[in-house]
């Protein structure tokens, strides 16, 4: 069953977006997508499962046209407040809908489709890529960020949780923000390429931050992490241990 985050918006805001790790994640997305965004003054952008709009609100402020969807109306209500604050005179299309219903609800393909931290919460993540592909116009781009299976396996091994590391189901009751379906990056890449998408960039996000002992991590600043992670996140094998993976694909004409 796909995950709905009604009732958790404030927890997301405090535990993810309002932290250094959340800011670091957004900074890495900025780096990867800057070349696309700077090449055009006004792109049509679809933020699928956009939640509170933390990333796409910045694109709205830059002048791009935003449509945001989410299965949680509560998340979209929070996004409206953020959009209103950063770009009060801009119009945004909001759609409360599951990802699977979007082709019937939207009547145009988009220059850029964002799908960030969504796939790992779906019952059938790889089939969602077919749907996302259909929403990208020829010559457009798909930005996929997802929870990395390699990172959570490695973390469990390092913590001595060897049985959990080899379990196909990682979600547990003590942490209901633990994704149910972390993905193997090669599976995502193979699926995307089978549709004809062309990989433009591949980054591991928080390759160092999330594996550093907390007492050492707390001594570092956001700027220091950005400087380090911006380069090492593009280098194998380090990128393969990033907590998240960000892939940008081109849909050829």
C-alpha cells in the first residue's frame, strides 16, 4: 500500500526540512538541476509527491510554472503557505491525487518532472517510473531522488543489526519515517533506460554525513558538508553509499 503522510507534516518539517541534513539534501538537488533551470526563464514543472513544496517553491520564486501533486491534502495545505510566502503573486496548480491517477488528471506533459523521496514509499516503485515517463514532454527531463537500499543495508551492518540488513522489508514501528521500499540504484537505472530515458547525472546524497559519527558530524557546518559532498557524491564508489540517490534523465525527442 502506498504511504500517505496526513498527520505528519509538522514532524517532516522539524525532523527533515528544518535540519542540516534536509538543507544539505536540497543543496545537492540545486547543484544537479541548476544547468536545466538556468537554460530557460520559464519551464513547466510538475512536482509529483511534492509534499510541502520545499524544493519547488524555490523554482516558483525563480519564475517557473509549478504544478504540485500529493496524496496528502495536509501536505498540500502546508505547501500553499510556503508558496504564498516566497512568491505571493504567482499562481500554482495544486492537485491532491495518487501518482497512479495523474495521467487521467493532467492534460499536458511537462518540461521537468520532479519525483523526490516518493518511490520508496510506494507499493510498486518501479511501475511508477512508467507513469512519470508519460508526464515528461519529449526533450524534457525527469528528476528522480530516492532512498538508497545500499545505504540502509550498510548502516544496519555497521550498527550490528545484521538480520535487519538482510531483510527485504526495512520499515519498522519504532521509526515510521523509515521508507518501506528502499531502491537499488541499478534497478532504477535499468527501468528508466528500458523506457528510452537517457541518464544525465547520478549523485549520491549524504555519502559522508550520514555515515559520520554524530560527535564529529556536529562539529561540521552546512557549508563544509556542501563543499565536500558536492564532489564526492558524484564519484563511485562513494556515491553508492549516499542515503539518497539523485538521477536526472533526458527524454529524447
